C-alpha cells in the first residue's frame, strides 16, 4: 500500500514539474534587455514651484522606469549653479528658465531644447496701500529686483511699454529675491523703506499675494524648458523620446494628484508655503487644468518662441553674455513628435 501511495506521489510531482516547464515555454518571459534601464542624471531646482512638483513626481513614482529610464536627481538652489553643473558635464538633462537656457547655450552649444517645461510667472508689484495703480506711476520711483533674472526683463519691458525709460525715468536697483521677505511684511504698507516697488519670480510673489502683502501691477510669462546634452543623446539615442513620454505622463499625474505633488515639493524645499500660494504660482500653466491627457502640451507656440528670443536678446543687450543666441537654432521637437506617436 505504501509503495502504491509513493508511486502515485512521484507521478503527481513529475506531472506538476512538467506543467511548470511547459508553462515557462508557452508564456513569454521578460528578457534582461527589455527591463534594462538607461541611467539619466536630472538637474533641477529644489525651491522652484511647479517645476519642483513635476520633479517630485518623477522621483516618487515609477513613471521613469516604465519608460526605460533610471533617474539620478541632482538638486540646485537656482539657475546659475545648475548651469555650472551642465557645463561641467555633471547632468544629462536640466529643467531651466528661458534666460538661464540662453546663457548656457551662449557658453556651450552641446545642449538642445527638447520640449517645454512649463510657464511660470514673474511679477511687478507695489505695497498694498501704495497710491500707485499703474506702471506709469513708477516715474522717479525706486524699484528693487534681482538683476539678470527674468524679473528684471519683465519689469523693464513693462516700464518701456508704459512710456518710461528704465535707465532714466526709474531708479531700478539690484535686490536679491531672498531679501524681499524681510521688506514685505505689513498689509498696511505704502512703501518698503526706500523701495517703492519690487519685481520677482514665483513662489515669492505668490506667497506675498496670498497673504495680501502686495498689489500686483504686471504679471509676465516665462517659458521654461527641458534641455538635454547632445553627447548623452548620442550614447542614448532613445532617451529623449523616453524622457518626453515620461514627462508627459508626469503632467497627467500632477493634474490628478495636486495635493500629493504639493506635499512632496513642500517637504523637500522646506518652504513655508500654502496650497493656495502654489496654486497662484502655477496659474499660468494650462496643463494643470486640462480635462484629458490628450490636451497636455509640451511643445512651443509662436508666442513661446518670441518670449524665448526676448530672453536671449535681453541678456545679450545687458552684456550678461558675449554671444547672442538664436533660440530656434537650438530647439529640436522631433523627439517630442516621436514620443507623441508612441
């Protein structure tokens, strides 16, 4: 009897092993090649709202991995040190604004713009109780702003559009964006010390606005971009398409999970900022309010091209760079077109 049971048990074991071997042959197994991920070093700016949320999504989800990439994230506090890392070959792709992009290209043409990162705000504003209500009122007034930043460009343009000469009619002075928080504290202020108005970029003015600490005269648009190193593309020819597919999916995640993305951003940036301020900072970016994935857009409009060129012209005219850059010459949307077809 025992021999009979033992024989039956052996037959069952052989049968199960046979099924297992047959199953392995019939069901396709993932190859090492299909799951191998390409490394990509991503340079980003930690305290930059909206860009920060997009980066956090890439860090906390598997969107990159699902598109064949393994991200190594290198965070910086602002555009200039990010550019230094790009020049030193320490990053493969960067998230940056229009002026730093033009600055990088003026120094190293081995970079290419492969898509739009986002639209973000720069603003010109006065104290909440200031008698000034329009830009023309700034004549013979003192305006503080971070020189070399997009805030200076937008402030100068607004002054020119109002019939003012930025060099003669207005006392425009260099003031770091991080110094503004020490000045802007009183909801009843008519002036900030000897400063009549300020210009700055988000999230700083968004925080002020949410607290009713400023009165905004002008809001300008910055076109921020995704740039990739050409040598990296040569070594990893599929990476631009893979990355853009992932980035498109990142916007889809962001629009459907804003609080999660905001919390991730706030935690790493260590900014004291409310969800309302983050909403204000992201107000120019249409991808966050679309009602379907198909409406997410990361290419450029004619207006975008004009803004990008205005940025390049501005830094050249201000003698911030020695070489004038034609931005269209460094934009390649073929990767994006291929990404959208897949």
